């Protein structure tokens, strides 16, 4: 212990009796010399620069499984978001009401809508709805570049889902009574459209044709391209070429194969021409 430590008070400061006794006691303590081993180790660490610095601050350690779960969760969220984006982009253009001819009440899934209310009618024309067209009224509906459909007067039929852009490239419609005319666009290439009636199943991959559902049976007239026609269960499917028709009878008589009807020779090219601007 140094003399200053033994006698910390200035010599000219007056001391009380208790302070004097304490100073004498401190002076009587033996000097504590550092141990030789400690002095040697300290000298060596100083010379070599091995004196340890303060330890680095501790960091919070996150268990591996938590970080893995966090990464997996982020990946799953990103994948789900990508799936939503792809699904939305895959959807074909929405159905648009391109023309309404005549006046009356169209019933869409049980909802009566006057033909004068064009915007309301178009809002109800969603994939899967069932459309009942009254006598004296005709509707033309199109999904741009994909598919156009004409609902003739007195027709009762569903509205199919237009085929997707990259996947879900198929569509199905049902005709209960009346006539639907179809024409496909450039974006329909590679897709498949199926139409079913009480007797028949029709499959098309790009063409212009009509499906006519009558009390005596189903007639399919093909203006352009070709379609496959068979029973509703898909039995006896046969190809019908352009300019021809196939008739499946309700009473089970043999199918009729002949030239397409004169009416469709006139109406189908007119329908295709009206839709040409939307089918490019």
C-alpha cells in the first residue's frame, strides 16, 4: 500500500482524536506486494498483446426450428400469392352481352330481367347460370377472343365457363330446349367445348356450329371445322365434318347423317361475321 493510501489526508488538515487513531492503524498495516506469478503473467500478456478485451455483447439465439418455420411460412405465403395471381391471370375475358334483339323478359337463374335493362342482364350472365330466352328475343354473348354464343328465341340453356388461358381449358354447356349457335376465336385453340342435350353429347375444339334441341331429338349442324357427336353418355361418338349434320332421335331410331339444314347454311355464317371483331 502506498504512503498516500496510508495517509490520504493532507498534513495541514487538523485531525480529530478518532481520525488520528484510524491513521495510525492504517500506517501499522503491512504493505501488500503483488504475487510474483500474477506480475509475470501480466507482464507477458502486455508484451505479447494477449491481454483480453472485454467479451463481445451476447446476441439472442433463435432455435433453428423457429427460423425454419418462419422461412417456410414466408415461402408458403409467397406461393399462395403467386397461385392467386396465376389463377386470376388464367381466367378468360368475362362474358359480355354483345347484342340483344327483341323485347321480353329473360330469366337468369330464376331472376326475371327485361331486355331493356342491358347492364343488369349482363351482370347476371356469369358462368354456370341457366338462361331462359322468351319467344321473340335473341341474345349474343361473347368472351373476347375465346367463344361466342347465340341464344335463339325460346331457348333454355346454361352458360358455360369460357376455357382458361393456360389450364382448365375445357367448358361444358347444357341445352334443354331451343338452339345455341357457337363460334370460337383465336384464343380458343387447344381448348375443348362440350354441349349436352337429353339425347346427345357434342365435343368441339374450334369451329362454328349449331346445336338444336327439339321434341323429336337433337340436330348438330357444322358450318366450319368439325365436331364429334354421340349419345349423352359419350357412346358412339362420330366426327361430323363442315357442311354436314347429325341427328340423334329421342325414340331411338338410327342416327341421321345428311347435309346441314338450309337455315343454318344462312344463319351460321352471319353469326360468325357479326362476332368476327370480338373473336380475333
